[in-house]
C-alpha cells in the first residue's frame, strides 16, 4: 500500500503549499481531506489507478473525480502536476521551516511574506535580529521553543528515518533484480542492520553485465544527480518522491544518497559482510582474524603466508563466521556490543513470530479504521488477538473517550468479538499517564478493561527525576499491562523523557508489566539500547504498531528490527505468545 501512502503525503504537501501561496480555504481543505481519505483507504489504489479505472476509484468512499484523475496521473507519470507546479513556487527550505514542531502554515506564510524567510537559516538569522518577535502571536516562550526545536533537529543531522529508507531500498533491489545479467542484489549498510536512521543506502550487486547495471542505476526514476559512475561504485542522489516510494516525511532531507557497489559473485559473502558493517563490528572481526594468522577483507578471509592466496571463506557470510570459529552474527546484532565474544547468540524475534497487536486506535478516537476494518486487517496478518485501545479523556485533540463513551465501547467490542470468527478482539484503552503519574480513568473503569496500555503524551520535557517518578507510578498501578512509547521521543524531532531506565525495568519486572517498542518509525520507543537492558534483566516487552491507519500495520517490521537490535527473543515478547498464554497474562491482572 506504498502507493496510497505516497499519494496521501503528496496531497498533504499540496495542501500546505496551497496555504503558503495564499490559496483559498476551500482548496486547502479539499486537499487535506483527500490526503486523510487516501491514508484511510484499506484498498490498494495502485492497480486501479494504473488501469485508469475511474469508476472503481470514485466508488470508494472519500474519493471524488478530481482525486481519481490525480491518482491516475501519479500512477502513470510518478508525480502530480499540481504538486510540481506548487513546488516551483514554494522554496524547498520553506517546507523545512514548516516541519519545525510548533510552526504551522499560517505563521510560516507570515514569515515568508513579511520577513522573506525561505529557510531554517533565514529563520535563525531573523530570530537573532529580533524581527520574528515582532510577528503576531510570537511570545518569548514560543521563540524559545522554536530555537530548541531547530537545535535538536540540527544536532540529529541529515539522516533519513528507517521507515522511509526501507521501501526505497526494497524497490531499488527489485528494480535491479530485473536487469539482465544480475546474479545477486541486496541492500547492506545501516539499513540492513535496522538502524533507526540511515545516512545513505548501500546496494550491492553481482552481475555479468556491469555496464547495464550502472546505466540502469544512474537513470532510475527519481535520480537528481549522479555523483560517481565508476566500474565498481556508482553514487547517485535521489529525490524521495517517485510513485512507488513512500514519500519523505517533511522533517527529513529532500534527497538521499544511494551507493551501488558492483562486486564479484564468487566473493559475495565477504563483500556483503564488509558493506553491511558496522565499521566497529568489521574492525573487531578483522582483529579476530589477525589473531588467528588470517586476513579479512571485502574479497574473503585469507590465511597469511599462503602463496596461492586462495580464500578460506568468501562465498557466504556464514562461512566467514564459521572459519573464524564464532557464531554467525545476524545483521541487526553487528554493533560491536559483545556479539563477537558471545558463544551462543540468542534466537532473535522475527516478523512471523508476532501474533497480536495490543495497541490500536479506531474512529472512536483519532484512528481512521472502524473496528471491523482493523479486525479484518489483523486477521489477514494471521494474528490471534487484537486490542482496541483508543485514547483516554485528557487527550482532547485526539478525541479521547469520556468514561461513558468508553463504557459503551467496551460493550460494543465484546459484542463484535462474539460475532467475529478467527480473531479475539479485546477492549482496552491507551490511557494517558498524567503529569503526576496518575491515570486518566478511575480504578473501577480501568479494571473493567481487558487490557490497559498506559502512555505519556503531554509534559514530555520534564526533568529525568520527575519522569522516572511519573512512569514508576504508572507501572505500579495494578491494572496496567503495558507502558506505551515510554519516553515519548520522536526521532530527530523530540528528545522525549529521559527516565532512569534501570529503575523502570526493575519495577516493570516486579509488577509484571511489559514495556512497549512502539513500531512506528518516527518513534521506535523503547530504543535498541533500552531494549537490550530490559531483555538482559528479563523484562517483558510488547511490540505494537499503534495503528491509526491501515498502512500502520506495515510498520511492524521496524519494531521487530529494533527488538532484534536489543537482542529480544520471542519468549519475552508478549505479542509472540500463543493465544492462551497471552490471555492468561492479561487476566492475571484482573
Ligand atoms: P550510514 O550510511 O551512516 O547510515 O551507516 P553505514 O554503516 O551504512 O555506513 P557507510 O554507508 O559509510 O558504509 C557502509 C558499510 O561499509 C559500513 O557499515 C562498513 C563498510 N565500510 C565502509 N567504509 C569502511 C571503512 O573505512 N572501514 C571499514 N572497516 N568498513 C567500512
Ligand atoms: Ca550507508
Ligand atoms: Ca554508503
Ligand atoms: Zn496510541
């Protein structure tokens, strides 16, 4: 459903650019509505748009004739002309200004019109000059927040979120696989290791026709610049907006570098190991080789003083680890954090192990899926359990449920579950952990829920001590099963809470609470290092998609990769348990 997502993002950008260029409210609203409707679609629109099936498109709820025409244009040309025309009018840097948390189109337009601000740098200069403070509604506190947000964004650098790089790499691998001569092709680097952000995408290819590979790579749709085109390495920069790629989030760089390395088929394993990294892992491996009188490089593992220079191992990665006398290290563990010294590596969690999602929203709060739509998607994934956890009353912007509405919802979910075959749907809540650590419903109501996910949403700039206290209090509440996105961080956008993780982990174990890995690629919260500490201590972990849209179910892989980076095994992951074990645990708190 990458096409739906791409289209939805393009319409959201059209709305923003219309607003910046002073279009009327009606057009802005229409584009925003189209964006929301596309994101909410549960049907893959790409085949319909490719087939120019206007009738089938407009038969879907929320898609009018105008939207359908643009979808067809997108499927055929890879872009929407209205989007391109607006892009020519709005400076790219201005869209970056718009991505600063707390800055909306109205304010940014004012900055552009009155102060000629066209980039984050311009904005910094104008703040320094004091002119921004003279704009309406710009108090000292607001400006302070903007400066802090810019600093945070700049300190996290120009890297792309895992969830945005992943579909791009996959589509390039598919593209290169089709080229005559290709023997093997695979992405490597930080992406294969499942890092939360990606500096550049590294693609490895073995081929009998290097010229064809090079030519095809440097002329793919989306290429904006060819930085190098040599016999073994080509580098390009690509924009992130072609049709089959999930469109870039506005807070990320406009382009990404992609390196293609052409390597000999016979030393595929050695090359793949070398270019998968991490650098630190490679350095540690090479040291280990030297200690045993061997040399390791991207062509293979060689015995020193061997005149013929035949490699001991080079065809597969496993062969190299075996020849070095250590366990084969999965890509996500290649971090030089003890994986080389550990005799028996853990049996890591995998995507296919996940059998439940325990944190999902519906149209009752801010989700776009009905109960039935979400249940159908969960069942199609082979899940045995789905928890409905809409927002609680304090999350007013997210249309959180007042106690009366929640009571009705519990009944409706139970009734639905009775009639729906093949999936157990349970009634829960994503209840706010308020600033003082108390929960957003009274104890009786919490206890009436099948599952309680308690999450912090507001007050995310609290001091570490206060954050620890707040989260501890939620963990200690007898009705709570899971702490959702425990720190509230947004990757490259918001640091979030910095509680004492060891204290939280110890308390979670004591009170039999699971800590969540929120699988959304903006969050990945808990992060890998926290998970590693939790797993080592034996703390239960949940991996949830925090579903708001149909496409959010696809984020599961990012939660799993992050779990792997934290050495997570299926026995500690409540979503990997079978039906009876999971429900026995949920019931044990009632
Ligand atoms: P990134 O792109 O910043 O997200 O991180 P990586 O790990 O993808 O780094 P990148 O793209 O510079 O290089 C890809 C892999 O190639 C890296 O993980 C290990 C390997 N590699 C590249 N340069 C060197 C080097 O100078 N020494 C060693 N040992 N390995 C290297
Ligand atoms: Ca890379
Ligand atoms: Ca690279
Ligand atoms: Zn949520």
